């Protein structure tokens, strides 16, 4: 009986060891994967331009101020129409009027009481026309329009067709990630299996450089876990 019990215990130990060994092998095999990044980039031209033309007007009375605002808005509109823009491209904003005497006293009073900041906005898909117009704003100054510079109202060039290129860029980023995984697998003597997990980063749109804001660089990064076989 003692001998039989010893044999049974020995066989059980061998079977348990085999099961444990197989479990560890499966676990290690299941955990064999590689995480890679895929990148896709494109350069595209902006298809929408926003060009705010800012100018200032000063006057001693609101009636005179309003008259000067309308006169200079007319000059700006004529200039823009001459450059090939349409009436639909031109939008007038509400002037921002400041009483310059309200917070000034004595000898520090500005010579004219009221000052208005006015913006005429050009919104168009003709990006080239905006670039050309910006190069010739000196004509407005010569006609008597007091143009002003403002960080708040800078020309903007926008790419609006991102949805149309998203699928292709995601496919390119995935292919780039797969190429990296294949290279890793070859170096390690493995084969790339199925995708375990994938996450897509957000699409970034930036100017190619500070001097050509009408050209955009679009970039997306994907992170993918591939099983290794």
C-alpha cells in the first residue's frame, strides 16, 4: 500500500508539473507582443481665408465720427472689389467706440474725444486673392485709411477638408506601424500576428512655417499593439 501510494503521489506531481509548465508557456506566448507607433503626415493648401482689415477713426462728435466711419468703410469696400472680391466676401463689423476723455484729465486730454476701431472682414475661398490683396494695402493708406495692426485680428488661413483625407491618413499611419512591427519581428525571429489594441491620436494642423501660413502640415499618430507568433 505504501508503495502504491508513493507511485500515485509521484505521478500526480509529474502531471501537476506538466500543467504548470504548460500554463507558463501559454502565458508567456499570450504576452508576446510589440507596441509600435505609426505616423502619417501631409502638406495641404488652405481653402478658406479670413482677412480682417482694421482701421481707426477719430472725431469730436459722434455724428462726425459715424460719417467718417462710413466714408472709410466705402474706401475699403471699393479697394476690395477692385482686387476681385465680391460683395458676398465682405462683412462689416460693429465699430468699437471709445470716449478718450472719459478717463483723462487736464492737459492729458487727447485732441479728439472719440476714437473708433473698425474691422472690415474678408471671408473667401480665394486664398491667392487674399495674399495678393495683403501685399497692396499701401493703396488704402494713400487714400487716407488709417490702418491699424492688432494681434487679435490677424489674417487666418484654414483647411476645412480634413474629413475627406482622414481615412487615407489613418490607413497610412497603420501601414507605417505595421512596417515597424514587421521589422521588429524579423529582428527577433518572430512573426507579426493580429492587432491586440489600437489607439489613434488627434489630427494636428499647423503652419508649415511662419512665412507661409496658407500651407498646412497635417499629422496623426497611431499606437498599435501587435501579437507576436
